[in-house]
């Protein structure tokens, strides 16, 4: 069975069950941080990223940081990109991936914490092909978003002027979303499709 590394901190561990269930639901085996053998990476949600990693001073509304997790996940992301290993990046994971590729973040926006809203997906993108949709509802619980895009990333979904998804053409599978599809796997087909696409990539 193909193994998927889930990145998270001990503090975030109690919130990881939906990720584990989503991975298992598509026939993959989730493995915890520190595992040395795995076939794909899911960069999971969590704390804000230290803005020092993208050359900014802290905003007054910056949330709690986890410096050790930042360093660990940046190393994982860089290694996975170099090896062309499949990556699914979720919420903080999307932000982390952007920073790993040299991009920056907006450290605070209003209106995206604990709400549902629609996203518009670029026709012809991997995200559109995977989900079969160009507009659908997502769950949102973040206050940071992508600003300047990292090298190789392209925007594939937006909500107004907020970047909601990005991907990396030319790579085997690099897909990043700002929402939490792991919480919607059982009820919303477009969100389960993200995990199914990761599984299909590993089988091909």
C-alpha cells in the first residue's frame, strides 16, 4: 500500500483524525511526521508561518507560531519538489508550499474564518479536471493567504481577490487548496476527489 506522509505538530495532532480518515478512504496508508519512507506528502493545516521565512516583519495580528514545524515542513516540501513526489497542500500547507517556492503571504485578512463560501476554479486546470467543477462551496478557517506566488505555481481558484488554490504544471502532482477538504470528504464529492486524485497518481 502506498504511504502518505502527513505533516503536523504534536499540538495539532488531536485535529488530524479527518486527514487520516480521508487518506484511508482512498486506499492509502497515512504515516506520521518523522517517517522516512513514504510515496507522497500532505502538508496539513495548523499555525501561522513565521514571516521571517519570507522576508517580512510580524504583523500585529499574526497568530501563534511553531518554528520547529516551519523548518521541518520546509525541508519536506523542498525534498518532495526535488524528487517530483506528489504533494497535496491544505490551508497552512498551501501557504508553506508557496513560501518554500519563494513566495510571500498576506499575514492577515478578514472574513475567511469559520465560514462557507464559493470558489471559482480556472477551466482546464488540474483542479477543474480533478473535481469536475468550476465552482463549488468550500469551508474556510484561515486568516492568511498567498500574496506573491512562488516559482512554478499558478493560481487555479479564487474567491474574490483571495487565492484559494494553486498548482504546479509540469510536476507529477502538486495541488494546493486554502480550505479543508478533509472535513468534507463524506458529504461533498469535489473534496473527496482531491484525495482520490492523489491516490490515482500513486497508482499510475
